[in-house]
């Protein structure tokens, strides 16, 4: 007889003692949704009432395909307030805010307004940020996959599409638990054809793992090694006939993707079009980013639930 504890944590006979399939695809382990028996764990969690039925379909899709979609998950009034704030930030950038554009990092400025640019970490200055970052559907999904409180460790706001080639975030955004990385993509307006939609390859998160220099999920600044990882993964996508999909979202829709899912921004065909969006990167409480010196960084709770880091210099006394 298995004890309740053994069943809950998946020890013992649940998986079949003769089952030789590795429990995790990644050498670095993962969350329960990354386990080879994740669908059985999901069924057990649903049966025990640990997870509500509303999350059954998104979690099953996330396990199989590496993404989940929540339509109208973010209220339009907070999006409108954020867009006003974002618009002002180009002319009056808050302290310590940078944009990635053309392969370089620049202090945010109006000169970048019409360029393809990703603006980092504006959430630190927007007082309603948790209503976006931890909108109820996002927070409950993250709590379900993490079994811990979620922490937002970075955000990127975009006026236009990113045109980023398909890539995996675990190369640049490294964590003490690499496979716990999760991202949400929040549509701040309807995505129009030609604007360069978010694109992604369902199922690519489960392809055999390719590591930087054969050992590391982090590229550690070795872009040659990272390029090889992405090329090898693209070849596996092609060999597996995995099609690339586009997220033609409506304002307020959200897509959440898993650590190793291939994703990027489609080419922009109409440069007049904006594609305003917010990407948030998360980890569970107790994990830390390792792509910078995190020795002095601490967790700060949001009053409604969820956490952020105190990394940015807000200039506050
Ligand atoms: O929004 C996009 O176009 C892609 C964003 C992206 O690739 C990322 O956040 O890693």
C-alpha cells in the first residue's frame, strides 16, 4: 500500500517500477509539469481537488504543447492606464530604464520610439503592475505549476513586434532552477496581420535537450554555442514536423509559455503598425536569476499576491 504522502509526491509504484523513461527530460530536472508522467500527476491533483477543473485544459495543453492561452485575462482599464504610462516613458524615462534595440542596450529615449525595441522592467514604476503581471488567471496558473508563490523577475514592454528569431529563453535568462522559468505574453492591443505576431512552436519544449557546449542551459555570453543550440533545436522541430504558430491575440489575451519552448517575433510586414505587448518572466519563490550578480537582490511581496525583486534603482530614499 502506498501512503498518501507517497502518492502525492509520486514516489513508489505510481509511475511503474519497471518504467525506464527518465522522470525528467532535462538534465536539470524541472517542475511537476515537466515530469514524464505529468498527465497522471495532473489527473491526481484534479481528483484530490488540489487543482480546480478550470485549470484542467490549460494545464494539459501546457504539459503536451508547452503553452496555455487565457482569453480576456487582463482588464482593459489597467491596460489603458499602462499604455498611457508607457507612452509617457519614452519622453520622460524613469530612472534606470533601458531598451534593447538593434542588438544593443540604450537608455530609454524618444529616439527609439519608432524602432523595434524591448523596454526592460518598467513595471517597477507602474503602481498597478500586479494587475497585469499577476492578473488572476496568470497567478492561479503559475501557482498551480510552481506549487509555490510566483515571482516576476523581469518584464519587457514593446510598442512594435520584436522580430526576434525563434529562440529558447533558458539560454539568456538563467535561474538557480533553470526549468522553472515561465513567461507570459500580454496583448496590450489587438494584434493585426503584418504587425509581427508572437510566434511559437508547440511541442518544442519536449524535444531532446540540446545544451550549450554540451553541458549548460546558460549560454554565459557564448553566442556561438547558443546559436548551435538553436540551430540544432530548429532542425529537430523540422524533423518532427512541428509547425510554427502565431498568437493573433485580442487586447487582454494572454499566452503563457514553458521554459524551453521555441518562440520569437514574426517579421514585421507593415512598419506602420504597432503591436503593443508586455512580456513577464517568472520563477518560483526561492529561485534566483543567475544571469547577473544576485547577491544583494531580495524578494518583495505585492499586496494582492505574487512577488517581485527589488533589483532596480528607483531613486527612492
Ligand atoms: O514578443 C515577441 O515578439 C517575442 C518576445 C520574445 O521573444 C521573448 O520575450 O523572449
